[in-house]
C-alpha cells in the first residue's frame, strides 16, 4: 500500500491554491469586468468598449483571445495615463 508523502500533499495543496488564485485574478481582468464587444475586423478581431475607436478602448488580435489581451493592456495603459475611462 502506498501513501502520498507529506511533501507531495503540500505540493498538491499549493498547486490547488495557485490555480484558485489565478482563476480569481482572471475574473478581475478588464475584459471580464467591462465586457467589450468582440467582432471580426478584416483579418483581425476587435474588442471594443465604447461607441467607437476614438472615444472608447479597443484591442486587436488574430484571435478573440489575443484581442481581449490587447484590450486589457490598452485599458490599463489608458487608465494609468489618465484617460477618460
């Protein structure tokens, strides 16, 4: 009969806690909180919050996931720069 070592149990607990932390952190991403519209734009995807590109915040990427990652980056940069959002 084999039992998990104490270190193995601690590692599993650490991994579970880290995964839970990352899941909670993802819930705080700008694209999750602000829910920008995502749509194809030519050969790219656009994630847009606001009425248009001039007044809103947008992100672009070859996939929807890359578009929202770019949106998150742009949201943080605009907010830190004292943007209108």
